[in-house]
């Protein structure tokens, strides 16, 4: 994954696997970690004006949040956009078709552009 050392990448993969107890391959897991990074960077820097997020890094204090978002996205596979599902006494609702606002409420945008 761009902008992340191999060691940090391995640590994030291991942590995400521990959180989810999954056997997904590295490429799949890294894809969700990257999506979570993009969600956070979009929140942190909403006015990038056409710049890409690929060269930016997540501030260290949001690493846990990045893993939480990646886990959320992995767990929602196959149910994207579901707003309600009731079957045999099991009820599922999703606040959002992507990442719920509640997961991002403590991520405040920075003033200015990243360097």
C-alpha cells in the first residue's frame, strides 16, 4: 500500500485479522485498509481540490479508527446499501450505504491543505 512501510502494513493486516478472525487474502484486506484510509483523509482534508490521497498518511491517532472502518466495510460485504433486513427474528439496519457518520463524528477536518 502506498505511503505505508512494509512493517506498518504487516502490523495493520495482523491487527485487522485478529479483529475479524478472517482468512481473507492480503490483497483483499489491504484494499479495505486503503478504502478506510481514503474515507479518513476525505474527512480530514475535504478541500484537496483535485489532489489525490495516495501520498498522504493518516495521523497516528487515527490508525485504530482506520482499522475499525476497514473491519466495518469487510463485515458489510454483500449487504452494501441495505437499510433494513428482517429474517427469522434477525434485524439488520444500516445507517448509511457506506461508512456511518457515527464512525466519523470524532474526526474533525484540518484547516488548510496537507503538505
